[in-house]
C-alpha cells in the first residue's frame, strides 16, 4: 500500500512516523521552508501543477490513499487534493488539528481574513505582535502601527513600514511568550486559528496580560471530505 501525505505540519510528520515501516509512505512538501524538518519515509518537494498534476502523480506512483495533512490555512492544496482524489478514484482524508476556542478572560476579535484582521486593528493599540506567517503581510503594509513579525523564514513581499522581524520556529513556551509580550510592550496579538499546542502559549500569555487577540478564522475543509483530528485517528482510518 502506498500512502501520499500532503504535509508541512507537525501532525503530518507524526503521521509519517506512525505509518513508516507498515506501509509505503511518501510525504509531499511545498518547498516554502528553507530547512524543513523531514518526516520518516520518502519525501518529495514542490508543487504538483494543480489538480491535474496531482491526479497524474497519484496515478503514476500507484498511490492507494491520500491524507491531506496540510496546514488548516493552506486552502489551495486542500482544494486540489479533493479534486485530484476524485479524479484518480482514491480515498482522501483531511487531517486537521482542532481549532482554538476562547476561554474566560480572552479578548478575541474574530475575523474572516488577513485584510479584515488589519482593519480590525483600529483602536486596539500601537504595538502589534503579528504571528500569521511570512506570507500575506501585504494586508498590513499600510498600517501605521509598529509590528513585531515572527516567522520561520524572512517575510516576502510588502511589510508595514515599522516592522521588526523575529525569525523563530515553535514550539514556544509560556514563559518565553510572556517575556516577549512584556519586553516589546505588545498591545495586540494577531494570529490565525492554527490550533495545536505548539503555538498556543501566546494565547495564554495574551490572556494573562489582558492583551486583545485578533483571530483569523479557518477556511472550511472542502465539501464531502472526511476529517480526522489526530495522526492516530488518521492511521486508524487507513487500517479500517
Ligand atoms: P496553498 O496556498 O494551499 O498552496 C499553494 C500551492 O502550493 C498549491 O497549489 C501547490 O502547488 C503547492 N503546495 C502546497 N502544499 C503542498 C504540499 N504539501 N506538497 C506539494 N505542493 C504543495 O498552501 P500555502 O498556504 O502556500 O502553504 C504551503 C505549505 O506550507 C503547505 O504544505 C502547508 O501545510 C504549509 N504551511 C502553511 C501555513 C499557512 O499558514 N498557510 C502554515 C504552516 C505551514 P501545485 O498547485 O503546483 O501543486
């Protein structure tokens, strides 16, 4: 059995580790990160060339099942996976870590896009901690606030005029996030609802400090695609 994992997340890497040795596993990475953490098993890097390209790859490499374990905000590849799996007649599962939910004390402002998140900053403060990744920062480029941008690799494209970049990769600690908010005198945090434990400490640190959080909601999983919340659940789906 040959399983294709569309990866780029911690869960995808964990799943590859779980499956490796029991079935043939190929993990696919987009190639955005300069030095990615590599999963167990075979790895291929780079785009497939849309739905048709992915369907062709599935057929050519005799893939029996596809698990879309990409980031909840990687919308295009998930859409392509749904189309390609249907075209190539292979089963598809989307592995999506659960989203975050606000708890008592949180001051969340939920928005539907990065552009909306940028607009939502009005009146929330002058110093912004932006953790939405290095892509899409153009949405904030015209903002007057000072930004601390944290990303794995340097940002691409336009960034706000007053930007300090902090290159770092999770998991992050609560203590570290508390210090970061305090040292940079952060007024407001902007995040995608990525879910998962690795980057959640910033939410708790913000809650403790009374810092409001602008949260970008996730795009939906393509219609009709079955989902699993954990790598273990995804492995059980393959066995079942
Ligand atoms: P995207 O907008 O959904 O995808 C854009 C294009 O990149 C796709 O059409 C596809 O090219 C290629 N691609 C994406 N993921 C791929 C994969 N795993 N293997 C091979 N090709 C892939 O994706 P994105 O938001 O740019 O994210 C790129 C990757 O980074 C994803 O794999 C994702 O898991 C990871 N990631 C994303 C975020 C985020 O916030 N978006 C955060 C952390 C990690 P073709 O059409 O040519 O096949």
